[in-house]
C-alpha cells in the first residue's frame, strides 16, 4: 500500500470484523485472509486436516459466517470491502495491479459528481 502512495491504518478495532487495513478517507477496508482459516476455494483453502475433521469443518464454517456478517455490516455502513487472500500474495505483481485498480475505483467513488 505504501508503494502505491496510499494512506491507511491497520486493524481498526472499532469496525465490524476488525479489518486489517482501513482507508477512512476512501471508505475502503481490506481483510487479509489465510486461505485455510477462512475457507478459500483454492487448493490450500479446500484442504481439511484428517485429524478432528468435524471440528475443522465447523471451525471454518463459523469463520466464514463471521466474515459474511462483518462484510454485511461494513457494507451497510457505506464501506467498500475487499478481501486479499493468502494465495494471492504469491504473485506480488498481480496483487499490486489489483490493489492499484481498487484504489483508483475508490478514488473515483470519492470524487463529488459535477452536474
């Protein structure tokens, strides 16, 4: 984010779900999720340990439900919510391009319309 010249704050505990990165001026939040812990549909996220399988399935389901509730609450409050997945961080070039697009879109939303 710093490389993209974007100002941000880390982990605002006063917002639903405690987003990892918050840009108050753009009403934009990011969650950085581990693929396993948040049930991403990639190879790492779809793996379930053999030991205590039922526990892990329930745990990840609870995490996904909590994530959905936080997303809904933030969206209802006017925040734009983005999720960055652990697996996306392996391709830093693509991630930087995605973040730049998101920031451009947020900046365009923040501009007052001229009518």
